[in-house]
């Protein structure tokens, strides 16, 4: 059962229930526009809308807000459904499209004309801007404002019938050109747009504006609480005006602060730009803050939901540190990630006193705190790989890894000591020669002998080659308020991905599947890349490193 969170929206709902508003019924909706892939900000909205429904014994609809034909596509409809399901939510038989309501939305526009509350306006967009006024200056009434109802009905029908070119005329609400709220100065309700819609084809050449279609869609679906982001607060009077003037079911709009995250961008518009300019490979590039990108990177739905729960719901905009998101996935994977060994930048180690051609099979636990996760067998022999960075010929002080004359423990195996090195013509160390102490096998009687360093390793003849991709942030700094995002291309991190193509991983990983999550000892949490990894040519993504930088 979900944790019942208390936030200001739940407080409103509690009041509404107490007053038996809508007979105590709670119905929400998640209304994405299918013009791009969902991102982590949408995850917050999904968790909130579906979560509130579950917590209150209510229902949550999935509604595609597809009233703008030019940018929308079925590709996005499919990805949105996949992402909502992946997050663990289900809309049952309540999947709707705003475009299904086009006939009804049109009928309501006719009603507004008949009520004398809407008119056809012939001002050009430029003139309309001039007439609109400013925050400090009232607007001017359009010369077309007082057309007769008959003329408006005739013109609106002819707009619908395709008699006028794009942009020639609009339908406007007749509200108040002197309103201090610019959204109430006779806002546009319908525009002419001769473009094909991904669902209604060429049936319509006029399309309703968001501010007009949204309240009607909510009302048609009997949505009780219509939750949206803060930038719509100023639009609420228009939302209410629409429902009140039409005298239809009164959904209530409630605004909350949108999620902003450091070191990334969130607008679909900007994310699309990254994809179209080839700065990332696709919408699901593992560096993207999209839900599909996080999924491919290796995030779990549990970690994303935990994150959304922890950030809470606020009335004021803020920027959340991305290290909190990382903290959530790290905590989840620390608990469930199987421990394995992988060497990302291999250096050959030869154990001179170990018999050539011999292999022994060592026991290695899969998780130190979860014995029920079992253990596996690891081959050990004369030739191994360790990390290049775990050996230094001339070490600084306090280097407790491998260095001439110094002992280290190989995890799950023996203590070894470096005796000599082999170098190539350029002086680079290509092989480290060691001896091992056969008395120090892990789990054996002498296993307690202490040395300062423990290294991960793989057996050279058994290990399998793999590619490993390490990721860094998409943006180099953390100024992420929406308004500051215009120059984000200049702030792109040029080193957001490092591909290591000569890694050696323990052979047990040949059986890994895309749903597996691993801790590569001392390296972080990893999973197979769902697009690029193939049997025999494994590709791993680093989901997150081990070091937690989140400060409460
Ligand atoms: P973007 O600006 O990223 O394109 P949008 O608001 O235009 O997002 P929609 O598809 O209209 O995208 O969003 C669907 C729902 O998700 C809306 O109710 C919107 O308020 C919510 N939403 C979008 N971005 C965020 C965010 N960063 N934090 C919280 N909710 C968000
Ligand atoms: Mg939107
Ligand atoms: Mg937007």
C-alpha cells in the first residue's frame, strides 16, 4: 500500500471530502501533450496524479492533450504509455484524447457565440498584440468585438468549413479588455490551421487553444481536481470563466511547483533540440532526463517513485539537486545490486609461483548483507587483470594498492606481493609480476592476516571483453531555472560520456539480462545497455557511482 503523503493538495481534497463536494469523489488526470518523450518532471506529475487517486480511492485518467496538430505524433503516444506503465501506474479503460472532444468543444464555442460571449476577430496577430495592452496599460477593444451573433455564427461556420486561409481570423472570448489579468483580455479560443492531425486527419482546419480546450476536457471527464504546474495560475480565471459561462461540470484547477533539477534541462523543446542536433543519440540516450533515458541508464521505477515522494509537492518553484535522484537509485541498488567484479582499464598480473595451466574455483558471495542472494564460483589462476590505477611503480604516500614490495589482498582470493614489472619500449608498465601466499585464501585459516588494500580482479583466460560507458552530467553547472535555459547549448558538458572499449568482466556476466542490476566492486552500479548490448559484445552503462554526494 502506498505511503499516504500529506501535502497542500491532499489538504484541499480532505476539505472537499469533508464537505462532500462531488459526493466525496476524487478523479484526477495526467494530460501530456504527445509532442515528445516524458521526462523526470512528468514523473513527478504522474506520481502525484495517480498517487492522489490511489490514496483517496479515486481514479486517474490518462489524457492525450493533442489539440495542436503540428507537433504531435503517435510515436510519442506510444512512448508515453510505455513510460507511465513502467513507472507502475495504470489508467485502466480511462485513456482519452482531447481530439475526441473536438465536436463537443466546437459545439460549446457555438454556444458561447449564442450567449454573446465569443466573436470572430479579423485583427492580424500583430494588431492583436498591440490592442492587447500591457500589465500597466489596459487593452483596446477590437473593432470586430460587436459583430452580431448571426454574423459571428456565419463566420465561425465558414472558418470551420475552410473558407479562410490560416491566420485570417480567430474566435475570441468576449471577456474584459481592461482586466488586470492579460489572459482575460478576450483570449483566442480557436485558430485556423490547415494541418493534418495524427488522429483526426483533415477533418478539422480550426483547432481550439489549450486554455479553452483543457477546462472543457476536464469537465467532460468529470475531473474533480485538475492539477497543473504553477505557470498556469494566471490562467485559472479563464479556466473558471469557461466552465462557469458554459454552465458545465466544475473541475477545480490546483497549481503546484514544477520540478527543476540541477545539471540538466527539462523542457521537451530543449530535449528535442539535443536529439535533432545530434548532441545525444536519441530521446532515450542514457544521459537524458527522459523517463526512457533513465530506464535505459538503469534507473528502477522504485527509485524514481521514491525520488518523487521525497521532493514532495510545493507551492513555490525551486531547483532540486540531482544528487538526491542519484541518492535514491544508489540506495535501491545498494540493496538489490548483485556484486560482481569487472576491470575497466586492465593491467596484466602474473603470479609467478602459481602453477601454469591450473584453475581453482573460489566462492564469492553475491551480496555481503543478503546471504539469500547466494554465491558464485570465480576462477583463479596464474594470469589475472587488475585496474591500471591500482598499480603504481613510484607511489605517493598512503598508496595502499599494488606497488613494488607491497602486499594487497585480491577480493575473495589471496594476498599477493609485487616482485617486478615488465615495460614496453616507451617505459609503460605492461605486466606486473607477483607472488601469492597460498596460506591466505579468503575464508581459510590464515585469511585473517591483514593488509591495507583489497583489489578487485578477473582471471585473464576466463574474463570476457566488454564495453563500459561512464556518464557525467549533461550540463556543466546547476543554473536550471527555466528562464535561464536559453543558453543551455553553451553549457553542455563536452565530456558527458566516456566509452571504455577494452574492459574485462567476470565470465558470469555472459548470462546477464537487461533487467539485471550489478554493483561492479569499487566502480559503481551497472546494467546492460538495452539498445547496444549484444550476446558476445556486451555493453554496460554505469547507472551511478558509489560515492554519495547528497547533503540533506
Ligand atoms: P515541457 O515544458 O517539458 O514541454 P509541458 O508542460 O509542456 O512540459 P505536457 O505534456 O503538457 O508538457 O505535461 C503534462 C503534464 O506534466 C502537465 O500537467 C504538466 O504540468 C506536467 N509537467 C510538465 N513538466 C513538469 C515538471 N517539470 N514538473 C512537474 N510537472 C510537470
Ligand atoms: Mg503542456
Ligand atoms: Mg512546455
